[in-house]
């Protein structure tokens, strides 16, 4: 059973990211403030939900949330500042878009950097413990999946519609055969036997 709050009963935002371990595409973060009376028997950590249930939850969260925001950070930024900093930056940017501004932030994981002096707590496996983080995880995952579906049309040979940019054997074989795209993270180990590809 997910808890509605960590500290406060009003204007507590949950934030989470998706796509941290991918070889291609953005890292995507979401931040959500849910109302005090929000209930959903479906809501859970997005990784525990089927694609169908995430699709059902997305409009429910968007309609019921007091406020929500989503941020994509592109591979060029990931390569420049590294994936941990990019993940944190995407969460921070999502929080800054919220209106009203939260009075407290709960973050999935164990790393975060303060934003606008808003108090925060990091919570390992927070997306399976707190509603607002779970809601943020659903939005981050669904928005990122939609993004990968769109760029799949541009580069169908990598099958991002299915693998979403994760390091599957199929994705790595496509990189080996076709090379890289503007959506690939060049700071990542794209192929097992080499750190960088010849461009």
C-alpha cells in the first residue's frame, strides 16, 4: 500500500526519472503534486506496471494532480554533464515548472541536489512507497516511451519502439551494423568490446 505523504499533508511533490540506463534517447523526469484525497488501486512503481496500466494511469494522474511537469534532457547534455547529473537536473527542472511551488520534495533514489531552498528527502525505492513518486515514475516512463516511439519512425532500424533505447542485443547489433545517430549517448559504452565507436 502506497503512502500519500512523507512529511507534509499539502504541496509535497514526488519526483522520479526514466531512461537512465539507456544507450539512446533522453533521460526523462517528472514531478507531481497529488491532492490529499487522491486514490488509485492501480498506482505503483511504473516498473511493476504493464504498459496497458501505465497508459490507463497517465490521464488519471494528469487530470487529478494539483500540478505536474515533465522534462526531457537530450543525449548531448547527458554526455556533457554525465547521466547522474542529467537525471538530477531533469528532476530539478520538472520541479521548477510546478505551479504552485511545492513546500517539500520527495525523490526516488539516494542522490539529489537542493533546488530553490525547498527541503527534500531522498528515498530508496520511493516509487514503491509513496504515491507522488509512483505517479512521477508513471509520467516519466510514459512520456519517455512516447518520445522513443516518435524517434523510432526516424530510425526504425534500431527498433526503439520495442527496446526504448535500452542496451538489448538487438539494439547493440543495430549500432554495430548502422553506426550511431544523434540520439545515441556517445559517453556510454555502446558496444561491449569498445568504449567509443569510430565516427
